[in-house]
């Protein structure tokens, strides 16, 4: 092997090692960043969950005095808070290194959802003048069909943030209450959507969602 | 997960390969074709079998070549018992031009036997092989023959471009050939050419006789690659001309392309396995110390990449198709921003992050290689070229991987394929 070719060989080798080194360095940085971010997320979710529980307990004390105005103020933002929490839970669920933590968080999240949903139902019956729309969205993990449904829900949420409460509930976390509720509302296929006590079966899901929302309350401006 | 790391390693090897070619290209791109110090006698062999669509044009190109060449020159057309008008068309030319001769073989024995038969009756010291659907540029010989002044050169090969691509499949091959012209310059610089291309390559006749001529299809499906290994084994060099160029017809359908690539890829598997003993033998220089091992490793790496693509890319593809179906079924307009955001959010893989960096580097190298390929092929870049180039990694590269996977399976199952 002559010197010219040797030179090219070593140049290419050095180049490859340099690229691989920087690629791994880059990957390491991304991994560390994600890991730190993930740990922060898990802690954050626990804190938020506790926060939510306290707020809901506080809310319960007001139900006793039946003060609809005050209750409404407390309720604003609670749904959003839970919806954002759901997104974080899904992200954490995608990290396979934290399986045990993930299961706990998912269950906690589903309980929070159901708890808030029941409170909302109670609020709607006690304070009909402040009645809120709600969407119960049951979904499995790794679901291709869910992407368009999530787009539709997001779309509705973007249009009328305050008057619609969205409860995204993963259906495969082993909570029997979820099975009972889906059975009660006759949700025989997951992903499934229940809007204001009514289950949607239509093909044109977006139209169906609006129909049930409008029937229930005034349409969004 | 371990497959991810093997994939990363495989991509590292491929990256080294591409870097090697690009550095080699820039090191040797300035080298010019040497002018011949003497007039060489040249016999051009054109093996034909049912080539009535192209033989006339090929012979016209060879006549133009003869006009531009002042040395002894003859053309031997070897008809392998065509059932169309190929023989009579070639005979018409032979009657008109004294330097063209036509012979008809008795049995159908394939291309290798046609070339060997012509080698026996060829009058001159150099023997050129031209496919019946190849059209060499008229001044090609001026650029090729100078290499034979060096007694250690056994064969010289040339660059190829596709003649008038029309269909999509032809355009993909056109782009592929442009890339291969960049590779040829790099291989030439590294003294690592491992195939003397069928459309136009020139050999020393006595060397061909000495090493036993071209082997039949029973031994190798790619006789042009196989003979290159034997020429190297005999201690001769293979060179590539910088300026000589030949246009050629390519496979007009995916089906024909599939079977051609099965033959080529199986040929590569067979030849690299057959001459594995040349690997690391210092007497064959860079070719044996670096190229044979790396090409062999790359072929193995293909298996990993194929596995990875099947398990990851195609599941990604099927998921995307299902999602699109549901969007249409549910009449919902997708939100691309959410999709992109979600993709990056839910892929915290370590390997994927490394690949992301490597893919950016590979993309830059890929662009450089194609720019160089266009320059080497003397092809003007048109909007069609750019579109096909962008479609290549989406359509043609997966197709090539499929061809490789099929070739590996057919080779292991000993399925027999023939040239025609």
C-alpha cells in the first residue's frame, strides 16, 4: 500500500471516528437532557397530582355551602391543568426504563380524571346556570386511530377552552372503574368518546362531537 | 436494543466507506488520461442475442469510433443464435464495412462463450468488449489506450451514462450510474476497481488467453466482475478512463431490473466469496488489504440494515398509512405541527439521537458525491435530475435493499437465474 493511499485511508478513518465521536457525544447530551427532564417530569406529576387532590378537597368544602360562583372560579383551569398533566403522563409512559413509575403515574392520573369528572357532574347538577360541556375520551396506548381523534379533540378545545372539559383516560391501566364506566355508556370500541353523557358512534366524528356539544349548551363563538 | 447498536456500528462502517471514496476522489480527480505512445491494434467484440432494436445504433457508434482511430481496428459481432433480425442486420453492416465481421455460434452458450470464441479469432493485441445495447463515444479510444503503455495494466474500463431515460425506473438507474461514475474515479484512484463494465472495457488479449478467458454462467453470473478478480490475481492492474464514456440502455421495467440486480448481487456474493483468499494479501495492494474486507463487511452489514428497516421503518410506514386512513375515514384534517412535535417527544432513543447526527453528515456527503458524479459524467443538472435524486432515498434505495435481500435469499436457497 503506497503512502498516498495510506494517507487517504487514515484521513477517512480519522473522519469517521470524529463523526462517530461527535454523534455519540451529541446522543449522550440528548439522553442526559431527556433523562433529567423525565425525572423532573415524574416529580412534577406527583406534585401536580397532590396539588389537584388538595384543590378538589377544597372544592368539596364549597359544595357544602352550595356557592356556585365561588366554585366556578375554583374550577376554571382545573380541566386544563389535568389535560396538560395527561400529555406529560403519555411522555413518561413512552420511556421504557421507568416501567414501575409509569404504571403508578398512569393510575394516579386516571383516578384524578375520574375524580374531577364526578365532581364536574355534581357541579353541573347543582349549578345548572354554569353548566360545563365535557368529553370523556378513552384510548389505548400505541393507537394509530387515536391521532385523528386527538386532533379533533384538540381542535374543539382550541375553539372553546373554558366551557369544555376534556378527560383523556388510558383504558389499559387495570382500573375496574374505567371498565364499569365504559360499560355503562356502552363504549364497545376503544378508542371511544362520550360527550355530555352520550356516546359517539358516527363515522363523521367531528360533526358528531359538535352536535352533542351544541345540543347540550350554546355553541362556541 | 442491541440491534440498534449493531446498526450504529454498520452505519459507522458505511460512513467510513463513503469518506474514503470522497477523500480518494479529491486526491485523484486531477489525474488525466495518458496519451498512447504507440498505435494499438484493437478488436472489438459485440456479443448479441435478439438485439435487433439496438445493434444497428451500436454498430454505427463503432463505425464512428473507427473513423476517429488511426490504428488497426476490427469489430467481431458474435451472434448467439438470435431468433430475431439481429444476425441479418449485423451481416448487412459486415457486407458494407470490411472491418466488421459476424460469426454465428452453433449452440446457445451465453455471453462468456461468445466473448471467448471471439478472443480466439481476434487479430489484434487488445480486445474490447461492447454490449449490444451500448453506444461508446467516438473519441473514447483516445482516452483509454494510453493506459496500456504501462505493461502492468491488464484492463481499462469506462464511465457509463444512460441513453435517453424516459420511464421513472430508467431515470433512477440514470441517477445511479451518475453516482457510480463518481465511485469509479475514487476506485480508480485507490487502485480498487473490481468490475470491468460490460458496456465498454478493453483487455489485453494475451492476458485473457493466459487466464483462461471468461467463465461461464455456471461458475459466475457476472463474468465481467469475475474476470477482474482474475486479472488482479494474475498481478495486473485495472484502470478507469477519466474522459471515455459509453451510453447504454437500461432495464425498462422494475421486473427486468429486479432480475438484473439479482444476477449482479449474486455475482458480487459469489465473486467476493470465491476470491476471499485475496483479502489481506499485500501483493494485491490496497484492493486486497482494504477494499475486499470492507466490501465483504458492507455486504454483511446489509443484512443488519435490512433487518432494521423491516422491523422499524416498515412498521413506521404501516403506522403512518393506518393513521392517514383514519384521518380520511373520520374526515379530520391532520395538524402537521402536532405530528412533528409528537414524533420528537416520543422518541427518546439514545441510538436515534446518534443517528440523527450521522444522518446529517451522511446527507452532506451524499450531496457532495452526487455533485461530483454529475461533474464526472459531464451531465447537466436539470429539474428532473433533482426530483429523481430526491425520490431516490424514498423509492430506489429501499428497492435496492429489497434486491439485495432477495439476492441473499436466492443465493442461500441456490435458486438458479440466467443472464437472459
